[in-house]
C-alpha cells in the first residue's frame, strides 16, 4: 500500500490558500480520476483508500494543522504498516515559482514547518516529496502570504500545473522514484 499525503490546514478559512496546495491537489487528482472518495477520520486525519492500477492507495489530509502533520503521518504509517519507501508527501514550496514543481527523495525541510514535523516524527529526511511552487512575495510577511488566497491569474497557473501532476502521480505508482525524478524535474523559469 502507498500513502499519499497532501499537506494543508483544516477548515474553511484555509481552503484555496497557498499553504493548502497539498489538500487541493489530492482533491483535484481524485476528481480527475472520477473517484468519489469516502473520507474517514482517524488519528486527526481524513483518509480514503482506493485502488489505482490494481494497487491499494491511501490518500491522507492531516487535520492537525500544518505544524503537527508529522504526528498524523507517523500514526498512519505505524497503524497501517506503511514503509517510508511507500510514502509521498505533497506540499507547497515558497522557493519554487508558481507553475513549477520538484520531486525529491530526501533532504531537509527547507524551512517548511509541516515537512520539519514529519521529519521529526518519522525520524528521517529520506522520504519522497512532491513540492509545488507557490512563488514568494518578499514584500509580505511569509505567514500572511502563504495563508492568502490565489489571485484569479495565479489560480489558473496552479490548475495548469495540477494537470501535469496527474501524470507524475500516476507514474509514481508505476516506476521507481529515481526514474520519476529524471522524467519530470525541471528548473524554475
């Protein structure tokens, strides 16, 4: 079984914000596959189990707020006996321009508090992640910026990158991660 984790903050106040692109992409992906998820609640996480390409896949949206995402992720991994090799975390990234994404198989959290907490709770920096660029506006406080809604133009750019990421996630189920990174990673524009 693979565990796909989208990071975000729970509640209507945070829907559609830059920090919630992990949640938004999971919803977009499932909708694109015409999957109507049956969300369940466990360990402060909303999750659903589906079959894709014959494999059982669990999608998870931690509801503990971003900074405590790792507690939820580690509880799911332990309870469902999911190996770190089968974990993919989807998050926003301030250092990538909007419209860009990057796959990584290890490394530091890069200042992202949700990723930092995951590293602390699963005791490794060696886990797969899909980072979705949200750009960075240095004229604004970072907290305010990531908790803001996308402009209409930026939302269109985000939807376009989400369409590309459908293939990335589909291929995640089919090929090894090094091949996946070689196939899809690209530099900021």
